[in-house]
C-alpha cells in the first residue's frame, strides 16, 4: 500500500509540474500589477486558510483532499474553516480574523458578489493574498487575485443542452435550489433557463433546504401539487440528491426523472438506479489543490495566479461506476 501511495503521489507531482507550466505562462500574460510581491520567508512553513459557507457539507471532502495533497507537496500548512450554513457576514468576519491571526494567504469561497469586496481589499492591502475557490465574484470588481471554480452560468447551459432532446416542447419543469442567497445556484439556474426557453419550457422554482432527506419531501409535495410536472432540474448537490430521493420514494416507474449538479454517494446510486438521469461534476478536488499551489508560488516567487475553470463534466450511467471508485478514493 505504501508503495502504491508513493507511485500515486509521484504521478500527481508530474501532473502538477505540467499544470504549473500553464499557470506560469498565464501569469506572465496577466494584466494585474500585483506581480511585484517579494518572495516570503518567515522561517516557518507558509500558513493558508480556506474559508467557506456550509463547512460541513460533504461536497467539500474532495476539496480538503486536494488542499492537503497540495499542502504536502508545497511544504505549507492549511486549515479549512467556515460557517455552518450560508452566513456571509460571519464568513466575512472570518476573513478579517484570518488576517489578524497571521495567515499568509487566504482561499475564499466568494458566494456573494458584493459582501466580500471590502474584506478582500483590506487583506490585499495588508499583504495577505486572496484567491477564490468554488464560487467566484463575477458581477462586481474584486481585488481577489484569481479563482478556481466552475464557470457556473455556462455549466447550467451545458446541463440543459445535454438534456434538451429529452425535454418535450412547452413542458413544465420543477427547478430547485438548496439555499437562497448563493450566487452560484442563481447562475446555474439562469444558464439552464436560457436553454430551456428554446422549447418554450415553463418552470416553477422552489428552495429545498440543505438536508436532502427533508428536501425530498419538499420536492415530493411540489410534484403532487403540480401533476403535469415530470422533470426536476437541480442547481446544487443536496437538492439534486433530494430530487432523486423524492422520485425513488414517491414516483418510481411513473415517468419522472431528474438531473442536476455535484456528486454524493447517494446521488451516484440514484444515477445507477435511473432516478437521476445525470449530474454535472465541478471537480472539487482541483478547487482545493490549485489555490494552495497558486498562493505558494505567488508568495515565494511573485508568480501571479490565474483563473482556472473547474469544468462541467457530465456523469450518467455510462461512466458512473468509474466515478464511484474515484469518489471512494476522495478525488471526485
């Protein structure tokens, strides 16, 4: 097992070296002026912190795996903290506290396009670089150096285009979000709706909550109240899983199907069983891995971070078995 771990780690190192070539080249062409940072040497390992909402969500387990792998490779220390739910004010205060606690760099889940503008600028002004992960601020100017995240609106269009041949003309669909106030979910929703308009689709949007078991009952009630709806399209992990649970429990073999975003063991099982047609993977492992690499290179060598698209990979019955294996290893 130890030999296999060494081989796997060596393979990751080779992949990263190739990836860094692209990052360095992108950084050289960037128009940012922050490349003037001097190499940092504190006589101790660099300390980075990841700050997110919904810190206990299963989605972030591969993020932590990527973060820890990169930290080991780069010889830095990393912590992963956040709020229990969606609380942008508390999350912003965590950024301020991270600066006060002497962290050398911050990776921030920028779930709101305006709430973090001031604290990011303040951190940058105090010499603490900030990069985004998972969700980026794409609506207002931000001092963050880069972001590693899915292009969310485009991911919504990718899912809808993939499903469009299976959606009847003038159909009515149920569209779900697990929380309000998360720009990522709104962006994905908007991307889906822009494509569905091609078939004059009508939709009803509901918020399910972040508990997929309870969310399944919310979705089941909505479907019973709207008997013409047979399709449920999600925007996040827990509501996508909730839709599959609802169909399996209340509407099996009745022509209902769902699709959505992100991975969980239950979502993958529901894909195997046919209750979820497909999901879109945003590859959270790299959302933890690359911010560590970027912050370390920036602080040590002044190499400016550049944005990285985490992708929008379709997971369905054709490839779900392979993804299940990788999920068990902490990579998907």
